[in-house]
C-alpha cells in the first residue's frame, strides 16, 4: 500500500517551453502533497506544499509563477515548470500524505521522481 | 524553524566495517525523525522512523538509529556494512504536529556512503 507514482519519469524539453509533471497516489487519498527538487549529488529541497482544493504554499525563494502547482483531486497533483530554462534541469520528487496512513509518524510517501532536462 | 544537519558528507568504509552516520536536528518540541536511503539511480526508500518510545529504532536491511533527546541527535548505525550499502543516506525531520496540514518533512544535506569490496 501507499504507492505514489510520477509521470513522466524523465523529460527533455527546449528552453522556453512549459513542462507538466504528474504525481498520483495510487491506493490512498492524499490530503496533502509535497514537491521537492534535487540537484545532482545534493539533498531534497522542499518547494511547496499543497492541500487538495487549496492554493499551494511555497517555500521561501521558490517562484510561484515559475512552478505552478495544482492539487485538484485527492489523488492527483501536478507541477508545471513554465518557460523552462537550463537552470531548471533537476530531479523533481513528489510525496503524498494521508492523515490516516501517516499516523503519529507524520509520514509522507515518496514518488520515484521525474528527471527534467532543459536544452 | 526546523532544520537538520548531517556533518559527514562522504564516508568511505571497507566491507564488514561498522557504520555510524551523524544527524542533528534543531527544534525544541516533539519531532518525527526519519532516515532514507537513495541507491544510485533509484528513488528514495524509507530505512526507519521514530516518533516516541524506545529511543533505539530498528529498520530494514540491518540498520538502526538511536534518538538522544539531550543531544538533538538521531544517528544511523549498522554493525557490519556490505558493498550493496553504497548509497546516499538522508536524515529527515518533521517538526509539525501530527495530523496537521502544516507539517512537512525537511531533509538533511545527505551523506554519501562508499563501501570498498
């Protein structure tokens, strides 16, 4: 149980185009979803938190207009990188949480990640 | 604000050596603590987690961690490492209240573990 999927697993795009990444909770309803970014050989940096039906809360330094997050249903969140540039190339990882599953550990379940390369 | 520090950036060990990776967090209240592993080219996997109770937590693959509240530490240990343990290890903390929509997991900078056969 508690499986999170991401699509696509990797994407290459041209500079200036927009890219959408999907995150789905397959066997549970995710009241909260999170988006992280990981540069090569670095840690995961939290970009934003979204609750179903609400606007996302972005971490300091993350451009809201650059990284559009939509959490329209309890099983799907999308991250759109608008007008992507080479510096946006990174590994994007989502995670999802359901309060019942998370329990007292406040656990989040992580997706496999999406590698974005902007040429 | 919560934060996590991992002071060992790269650890190199021989097979069968004992392992201890340091993790310190900063937050005065109740925390949830985690260790994750990321094998080369693979996604994040949960090794173990702690909320309360016995401060010595046992996880998968023979790993364990000890929570020492007075030192704000949650160090990861393994008595005898294998070549297959070569990976990136991340300590993480969630200082939010359980069942709160505001709680979130923050990661340390990671420790790269290289095991010599």
